[in-house]
C-alpha cells in the first residue's frame, strides 16, 4: 500500500489540452497548434480544425513559442575530435624554464631602452 494517488487517466498520452505543439516533419506546416482534445492515438488541434497522430507532433520549444513557428533543426557538421586532438609536428612547445628566461630577458630589454 502506498500514499501516492493514482489519478484515473482516460488515455496514456504525453499531451494535454492546451499544449502548444508543432509537426516533427519539416514538410508539414510550421505554424504552432494548440491541443484541443486528446484521443486514444491522436489529437484534435486548433479548435478541432485539425487532427494529428501522436507520433507526428512534438511539444513546441520556448524559442519556437517566441517565434510563433517551428524552427529548423540544428545542423550537425560531424565529429571534429580528430582535428582537436591532432597536434601538428611543426608545433613547438616551450618549457616553463625557457618561458621564464624569455620573460626576464624582455623585462631587462625594456629597462635598458
């Protein structure tokens, strides 16, 4: 026995009445829609003017809500790990002692001039 109540749900949808949604497929209209009624496998949208199956839509993001339309997906340019971790053989490293020596030499040169 638990203390957590289990509300009776007529369906098992991720959407509720009043949600703002957009089509996932970019070939579909990009305007925002409001869920009017939740059914078993679909939703009535925009005052029952449109119908969509649950798997064809998703919740609108905050940016989409601000822009009042579906935004295009971010473009992925691929993995650039091989570039980030590849150090050129022509790249020279300077030890800490050499850096200190060069810094002191530069200070001395400034004092003389």
